[in-house]
C-alpha cells in the first residue's frame, strides 16, 4: 500500500521537476540542484559532474550556499531587524574538491523525506532561496535575468509535464489493460436503473441517446459521473425520446449510493464469467459458467441489475444463492462484502469493440480532462460550502488506501495517472509557494510591465508556505481521524 503510493508519487514528482528543469535549461538558466524527495540536513545520495567526471557522495551533510557578513571589527553585521546579514559564499575561496565551486553543473540527488522533491533554479525566489541571495546584479544564467514570458514557461513546466504524463498514462491503461470498450449503441436492451436513478427519472429499459446534446460513443461516457454535476440526458423510452434533467447536486447521491445508479445490463440471464480468488463467491464455491437464478429462494435474478441491487441489501449478511451448473441446481451460502459485492465478473451479453491506437490517445485525453473537470468542480463545491472538506479531501493515508493491499498494475497505473492530473491541478492553484502563485506574479508583470519586488516575493513565499503546511496538517490529520472513526 505505502510502497505503491511512494513509487507513484516519486515518479510524478520526478517528471514534474523535470518539466521545470528542461524548461530552465532550454533558456540557458542554471539549475544548481535537482532532488527527488526533500533532503533537510543530509542527502542519501547525490552526484555531480565535475571537470568531465561524475562524482558521488552517500549519506553526506548538506553545505550552505550563504555565509554571514563580517564587519571591520570582526563581528557579524546585522540588518534592520537585528538578524545577521547573509551573502553568497565566495566560490574562489573554496578548495577544488568542494562541489559548490562548480555552480554551472547541476547536483542531482535523493533525499530522505519522501514528501516531494525540488528543482532549484538559479535566481528564483522559492522555498530553496531567499531574497538575500538576490542582492547582487542579475547574471545572464539566472531566472530573474530572462524575459517574463520565458520565466512563465519555466514556472509552468512542471504542470504541463504532469498534464501530459497523466494523459499518456490514461492512454496506456486503456491500451494495455482495458483494451476494449462497450459501445453505447450495443446496449440494445437498455439500462438497469437502480433506485437512485429511478428517483432522478430514469427507468429500467431506457436507452441513452445523448448527454447535453452529444451522442456518446462509449457506454461509460453515457453514464459518466460528470452528468451528476448537472446535465440533460435524452433517452429512448418505449420508442419515444424523453429528456431527463439532472441537477448539479446529484453527485451527492452518487457518493451516498457508491455508484449504484445506472447499470449496463438489463439482460435476463446472469452467467459467471470469472470469480475473484479468495472473494466471497470463491469461498462459497461459485464457479465460472454458473447461471445465477435466485437469492434466498424468493428473489428471482432476472438481470444483472436485479442481482446487484439486491446483493447490496444483504451486505455483510449470509444469504443463499441458487445457481444452475450444467444440469444441476445448487444452493450455495455466500456473504456479500460491505459494498454488497460477491466479487464475480458476469458474462456480458454485448459485443465489445477493441480500442484502436488512435482511440487510446483520444480517450486518454478525454478521461484525463474528465478527471480534471471533476477536481475543479469538487474544489468549487468545497469553497462554496456545499461540501465539507473533511469528507471530501484525502491525504497520503487515504490515497494509499486507494491503491489497496495488493499490487495490481492496472490499478497502480490508473491511480498514478489520476494523481498526475491532480498534481497538475493543485500546483496551478494561486498559492505563492506553488507554481500557480509564481505564474500569477509573472503574468502581472507581463501585463503591467512592472516586476514584483524580491522582498514582496519572499514574504508571499512565506505566507504560501504557511498555508501549505496548514493544508498538509489538515489532510494528514483528517486521514488519521478517518482511520479511528
């Protein structure tokens, strides 16, 4: 669980910081340090190219880039706040073996605190550098010396790469793991409407024609969670078109019902295609090829939707399922889990279509944008007070639980792609310490032609860091609270 989260985040942090790195180097801006994970006080491993040769250090102490300014009387000089004045270290005074003497080359490393990483860009006020370091005149190889439009690209480099990686990962998941999709037009017997859908106006047997005037190609797009944030769904009912208007707060019903809204199959038989090992059905003795007939002898399984809706009623309760195996009728005892599932895959009575290579990328983009849309809508609901942050926000513990105890590559890559989109979105928020904050200040400069002062940027950085620490404390504390709730 934790290993999956750390691996996924390490990959995403690396590509995010690589986006900043490549953009900076493209404009010939130096990058003194590039670190995966944070390295307060010591670094696990670091390397640097010096005089054409790669040098390595392990478990080494970090050396400062600044030194105290000493006055003529041999005592430290103080600034207006009574703090010791700092200046950049005189590189010429350092011995040849000191890596700080070669600032033109990047120091690459791995820290010991797996909460992120950083790409230190020369001449940029961020969490790694203060305004004191900007006392000297800007150098051609510094961030502050290049035009504002170039600085904006450097600032947004990480967000752009996270977005691209998210799309590529979604495309890879579609091509390698999903491989096929259910065309909306293939659902000829119509949907199965659970009680929540019936309350919205759907009926079992409805055929979805369009969503907000657009005909969905995949059935999953026809029942996407997006529609529960407000949509007009047109269905064919008894041969006639009918419009169903869904309010923008219907997503609350989806959360409450845990996805039991609309089912794909209203087909009158349920045949087991596969059984998950160690699941409830496996332990009960249900096998591939079994046709499920009844629950507790009285509830006829007339469709997959009927099965799922009634299993949910008996979550964590022992029930009997009558099934037909070859010519034998069996009555097996089974206990659906807390989600009302017995962990089988039914044989779907539809003709699925293979994704083409082009469709993998098209739908990878579409699924990524849907994830981005849902995150934006979710944040908007929290800000407006319609949703409680405590119930809607997940931190590292909550995300780790999403990965699950077993390492399943399909789930790992899907969640990694989702996290990449979320990281892109979170980093673009207008909080000073994040990329979005830097982008706001640079955009203001582009419009007004006036540069924001270094001191203002430093103070804004501190405020942003304070906000970020509070947010991290909240989400981690919230995760812990949920564990014991």
